[in-house]
């Protein structure tokens, strides 16, 4: 081994030791810094991805138009393009109106955010949103939509944050069940069996006997998630050796998240 | 040296791109990993010190963008990916003479195996932390799937980087003669 390789190995070892000695706070700070550095690329990448999806949709309609007769082709193409554009606008308006309505009627103080990137790793279920410390967001704040609970913030930098989804095994939420006194802890699954993740509601009593379709809500125990936010509906209830466990379908379609709200507190009632 | 900086840039671009590539439904929702392919390509083209530097950068990025800090604990120690990358890149680097002779197929297969090894290492670490371990067919596909994809994309990646090395005048091919006549 050459002298330069030995020196490189020693420097590498020293740096590795330095990084391995990082505690949670230092790790969070470094992560926030790296996310801040990548924020412009993640934001612009999200926009680019939307444009590509939109263009590919239009190309498909052009292909269909070729099959129609020549006289109608031009007119049809124009109409379809206009229609598509209007549909996009309508979808956008509906989405934002929905969001605005929810924000108005919600009892929580909400910060609206857009999902800019999805989890890039195999074992963690996260999304990245375009809001951060500058918008009053901190770590461990609940993230919701008008349909229910999405997850909680973990790494927060100035204008970008990472949200740990409820479908992640590490996201534990205290839950209560509609029409029952039962309480349990909802967690995600380590490995999803399909695109739509399911949640596990653990530590129920053996007598719980939950029925499919029964709704679950956050119970407020634990301090992170306020009570009353929908989590999901019971899909199946099964008995285990010591307790009962239910599998839930999440209230929110976690695979199609576009806009979310970060709960920063409760509104003052006058 | 220009080639090394190009590789650093490519690692950064690949890392951002991974955020926008959805998991593949036809491969049990396996994720597509491009960064390991770039790093392992670099490992066979770069000298040992630069190979270590590239592993350090890639591992640092991976940990910074994926590792979860929950309350007062870090799920996987920050820096563990650097170690995993360095060990695997070291293995690839050890087979460099074969690559320089033009035997790319060995490294394409190894790129896939090493990519899966990174995901397996992560799985073992989180299983240890979470206190339970299981290996279902889904788990194996989540580990093996990205490796298969990496094997497929490593060939064009090696070709592209080989072309880039030539374009930037990077002299790794000068060793070709040495290995051939040794």
C-alpha cells in the first residue's frame, strides 16, 4: 500500500469516527443543512416532474386524435387541449378551495404545504414538503389533510421539512375507536405489501371485537397528535396470543399526497 | 481530478433524481438506486484515496437525506452508510485490474450485489434497533430488486463514465498496458 493510500485511510478513519460520534441534535442540524442545500433542486425537480406528467398526458390525447378523420382533427385537437387545460385548472381550483375550506373550518392553526418529493429509501416512509422553520414549523408537529392524519415532521430546515408518514413503523400514534372504549397504538408496517400501505392498531383487548369500517381517531395521548383527527378505518380484526390487533386502511391516500397542512397549534376561540 | 469532481456532481444529481423516481410496481415496489452505481463505477476508475473520498461523500449524503432522528435517538448511526460504502467500494476497487482489462461484466454483477448489500445492511441495522427481524418474500424483493436494477443500469453507467473519463483526459486506461503484460 502506498504512502498516500495510508494517509487517505487514516484521514478517512478519523472523519468516519467523527461522524459516528454524532448525537441526535448534531445529526438533525447536519440533515437540516443538507436538505437546505438540496431544497432548490427538490423544489424545481417537483415542478419539472409535474410538467413532464402534464406533457405526456397531452401527447397521449394527440395519439388518439390521429385516428379521427382529417377534417375534425385540428378542431378536435384544439378543443381537447383547451379542455385538458381547463380540467387542470379546475382540478387545481378544487384542490385549493378544498384546502382553503378545511383551513377555515379547522380548529387548528394550519400551515399549508406542498409535497415536493417522496421517500427515496426502501425502509422509511417519508415525504418532503416545501415549508420549514421560516414558516413556523418545528420537529414533531402533526401533518394532516382534510381527510385525516398524514404523519409528523422530523427534520426541519429553513424552508423544507421531512414528514414521517403514519405508514412508517416508527410513527406511533395513540388511537381511539369510534363506538368503543378501546384504545391502542397505530403503527405502520416495515415492508409494504403493495402501493397502498396498511396500518396496524396494536394493544387492543381480546374482547375488542372491532368490525370492518369502524373509524379510528387520534386519542391525544402522547402529546404530539391532538385528539379527534381521523386515522383510518378497520379492515380486519384478529386475536393474538396476548392482545387483539386490527389492520386499518388509512383515511388519507398516502400515495397521492399533493397538499398537506402542518398543525402548528390551536386557534384561539373568541 | 476533473473526473473526480464530475463524479461528485453525478452522485449529487443521482441522489436528487432518486427522490423523483417512484418504486417499480412490477418489481414488488422495489426502489431504484442510482448513486451506488455511480460510486461503484468510480471505485473501479479512481485511485484508492479518491475512491475513499467518493464513498465518504455518497455515504454522507445517504445518511443526511434518509436516516431518521426520532426524539432523542438516531435510528441508524450517522456515518454507518459511509463505512458500508467504503467497504463495498473497496471490494470493487480490488478488482480494478479486471475492469481495466475490459472485463466489465464482473463489475456490473458486483454493482448489483453491492447495491443490495447496502439495503440489506440498512435492514439489519434498523431491525436491530426495532428489536425484531423477519425475512418475508417482500423483504427479499425490496433488497434484491434494486440490485437487479443496478445490474441493468450499471452497464450504460460504466460506458458513460468510461466515455467521460476519456473526454476529460483521465488516465485510468493507461494502466491497461501494464496489467496486460504483467
